[in-house]
């Protein structure tokens, strides 16, 4: 068997293992081992606890390691901003002139940047397909940590883009609600996390007569600021999520030598926190990858169950476009080609040309491989959440659920992008 066939087989096996992890989550929901509410709670736990732990341990140890600096990660940040915009540029004419569904925008721009690539890396390491890139023996752990760090940086940029421009993308071309309805639905003047106080507004027999609520004082002060300042504060509050806080802490600790030594060096070299505290954080961070993909499978099953139930739609009051309510053949073929063929081919070509004619990508093969793979794979499952948050109709959400399910079934197609990435890296090692 040729080396190309061996690499393709290893990549295919790795992608199938990822698909099976997702399938197990589907089975768990089907046979009521995992309820929809429990899956949502686990997903929130993954994003707010396990992912920050993984970010902290991976980026903190990598940023402070010898030879590592922001100069080594800037290509990932730049590419993470470029490829979604490129996909949006290709998709816009199709939505405008050929009446593709508007949910093609986020489906084209935002792929699964978290659990899928991280789980794929673990599977590829097991098959030995990444040995030439991450090394073997003692070097392998450092190489895997480096590769994981690049994917996590891509994740941070993707998350920021998803929740800042994602809802806007879903409303392009839609009829607008009256302004008073919009303000009522969005609560523009609401203080961040106002909903947390709703439980205290109604009293019962156990409610004290005098309640000292400092948050109401804060809300009163907050409401006196000009509207632009309130909007800016709200944006910063929503943007400052647990994963971003973990990245900030990782950068601070990783770039301050005494702190980095205490957190990430071996105990004999002064790592007084490494053996007990950092390892504990690393342990819970390690739960993220498989558990998140497992929950994705559960959510897909729940979405399909909802889509199988007929719902009455208020067509007159719906703001959705007619094409948003169905899964078209042309739009499906386009998204498959974009996610599994066009973007991987483009990123592979760009990395190849940069390596051949410049030195801006340095000599780290894990960086090259991460750039090639970063934009490949199925759309992010959070597109379904974006659709729900944006107030789209039940039929539109059903179409998105069917689209996502189809994409995750053909996830093994990502193995071709993996093979291309491995071959390009081999050429310049």
C-alpha cells in the first residue's frame, strides 16, 4: 500500500472515530440516557468550565516556552479572521441573486472549531499519522500542545465572530419588525444580566420585608449613563466570557517567568503549583473534547426530533424569507463543496505558496497543519442556537437542524483535507 493510501486510511479512521463519538451522544438521547435539559447544562459546563481550563493549561505552557511568542501565533489569528470573511464574500451573491437561505451565511463562515479538530488530533496521534509533525517520544507532548494551542486560538476568534456578527447575518434581507417590538424583544436599555433579578421580584411568605439589593443601585447608576456608553458596557460585558478570561490569565502567567515557573515547570525546577493545581486544571480541561462532541450528537438528535413535529406557523407575522424554511439541493451542494473542497484547497494552496516563497510561517509544521485544517469541516452546531436567538421560525430551525445533521454524517470527508495538510508539511520538513 502506498504512503498516500496509508495516510488517507489513517485520516479516515480518525474522522470515523470522531463521528462515532457524536453518534454515541445521539444514542444517549434516543434511549433517554441524556435529556435535552441535561445536554444543555453539560454543554454550558463544557464552554464555561472545561474549555477555559483547556485554554489556560495549553496556552499558558505554550506561550512561555522557549522560542514561543506572539510572533508564532499571529498567522493563526489573521487566518481565523480571513477565512470567515472569504466564505461570506463567496456566499453573499448566492443569497442575493440565487435566493439561497440566509442561514447559508453562518453555515459558510463558522465551522466546528472546538471539539472536532481537537478530537481529530487525538485520533490522528493514535494512528501515528501526525508523527512527522508533532514528533515522537518526549517531543510528541510538546508538539501536540502546540498544535492544540493553535486550534484553540482559532476557536477564540471564531467564537467572537459568531456572537458579534452571527445574529446580524441571519437577518440580512429579512423584513424588520416595528421598532417598538424590536426594543421590547431585545431590551436595548436593559442592564447586562437583568434577568437574574427576576426571581426576586415576586415575594412569598419567606421573603423579608426589607430587601437590600445592591444590584438595583448599580442598575440605577447604569441607567444614568448615555446610551452609547451603556451599549459599549453591555458589549464588553458579553464579550468578556470565561474562555476569554482564561486566555488573558494564560497570557499573563505564561509571559511572567516566576509565575510560569510556578504553574508549568516540573517540581524540581520550581513548579510548586504544577504537580497539584495545574494538573487538576489540566484534568478537567481534558474532559472538554470528547464530552463536547458527545453533547453535539445529543443536540442534533433533539433538533431532529423537533423538526419531525409539525408546527403551525404565523406566515403573516414571520420575518423569515420563504427560502429559509427549506433545505435546498443547490445550497446544500454549495456548502458541502465550500466546507470540504473549496476552502481546504484554498488554504492548502496558500500555505504551500507561503512556505515555498517566504519565511513568514517559520519552521513549525504544527502551525502549517493548523492553518490548513482550521477552516475545514462541518458548520458549528451553535448555528442552531443563533437561529433560535434571532427569533427565526420553527420551520427555519428545522431546516438548519437537517442541514447540520447531514453535514456531521459526512464528517469523514475532512480526511482529504487532513491528507493534503500532511503532504504539504512533509514537503517542507
